[in-house]
C-alpha cells in the first residue's frame, strides 16, 4: 500500500507500507538494517507475551484490574524506538511495551497493576511520567514539557499517547491549542483502537478521521496504519525529527484495533460484533511483521522459538521479583498524597490502625 490522500475538509496523508500479508511496497521501504528490524520484532513479541502474562496474573488474583493491549504492539514499539533517552515520554495506562523499551523493569510494571506505590514511581534516570489513568490528562503535560524544553533551548522532544476516546476530552483540545500557538517540540499519538470502552469511534466525532483535527490547531496531522510497524516508525521518525529541528508539533493517528477487552472488568461481547474482531485478527501486527521477516530470511521457526524462550525467561524473572516484594503495609494508602496530612485523613488512618489491631493483624514492617 502506498501513501494516498484522503479528501476531507483538507488533504490528509495516510501512510501504510506493509500490507496485511507482510508484503512491502518497495517504493516506501525505509531500508532499516537487519538488527533494527529484529529488535523491533523482539520488542513487539515481548510486549505481547508480557500482556498475556499480566492477563493471566489478573485471573490468578496476583494483580488488580488490568487493561490488555493485544493488537496494539506495533504502535507502542515503533513510536518508542524513535525517541532518545533525553526525550520525554508521557503515557496513558496502556503502554507497557513503551515502558519496557524505555527501561522500566518488568516487576515495576507489575507493581503498578498490583496496586503498589512502587509501580507509580518512574525508575531513576528515565525521562517518563508515571502511568496515567485519568483520560487525556497527560496531553497538557506533553505540551508543558515540550514548551519547557523549548524555553530551555534543548533539542528535546516530548511524545505522548492517548486513545481515541480521549479526543472527546477538553484536555485534548487545550493541549493541542497551546501546542500550536507556542509551536512546541511535541508529538501527539492517538492510538485509535476503535473503542472507548463500549463506545465506538464513530460515536466520538463526525470527523472522517481523528488526524484531521490537527488542522483546527494549525499543526500537522497524519493517519497511519497502526498495525504496520514500518509505517508507524517512518511517520514518527519524521515527526520527531521535525519537532527536534524546531518545526513544531505533529498529531499522529495510528489506526489499530483492540482485539480483546478494554479491561478485565469488561465483556466486549455485549457491545460489539465478534465478526469484526475476526477481520482485525487477520491484520495482527505480529503476524504481518513475522511474515515480512521470514520473507527477508531473518526469521524462521528455530529462531522464533529461541526468541520466545528468552523472552519468557525474562518475564518469569520479573514475576519472581514482583512476588518477592508483595509484603507491604496496607496503611501506605494514607501516605504519599499530601505533604501535610489533613486531620481528617489522620483520623481515618488511626481508625484503620485500630481496626487492624482488633483483628489481630500483624504488619511485617
């Protein structure tokens, strides 16, 4: 598939490089080296297997409610790979692959979903913000961080993620308004997985695309095949380079699909047609990229099996570390929010402590 123009109120570029069978449009081949291609595949596969493990851990009661990302691995890895360690990443609650690439230990990602304070702390030396559950509230932060970098004269880019449903929030519009006005070095990624919980994308807006919203703020916008890691990599590389050179912000709409539930508290069979899911399963980014690498002679069954074994070992080590540090003080829920704890909260903490004593609960530390 080649670049083409979608005619709406203005011309909008749509980029796809790999087709659904992993075949490439040679005229658009970014000519990435073999090591980069294999690393992209390894990271996407790690994201998929980590997602599977987290879902299993939720079913086992080892973590709380979890938001799976099956089908969205290409967006995460191909965008993250365009950033340098000095750049800033501002995430939603559905970017574990990005976190892993940026250097978050697997057990820290698990701690977040397990409800531990440690999972809300960004590892030392990583220019990321904590995992953000409120919808779209991280986008004004993207603008703010990028603006700060511009004021400081740094050649640093801020890149943030939201889902399609977040484009209905005021934070989205405020962030892009200021980003356009102040021409900040930012890249805004909309992971359009077609569903905001049970609300389909076509109920979010009458706009033909989400990317075209960029025009309203005077910034560049592009729509990309979100299941094509090469297309995402090319589009994001261009956007990051433009921002770093002082060319201003870009809005990227990555068109993908949420193959399973919104969270483990959700049943998608109640609101969507499973026949649509089957169509999108054939566009699975891992299947497409796997075939592309096999056609290039970079991957075969033996190499794939060895890679999977290595990844599973890494994830297993993460689980071991997570489970070795689950003995926490439940009274921690009263800490960390306020520097000066309100009297009301102090009273509640005292009542909780008294209740633990009445029940004979002994705290390990």
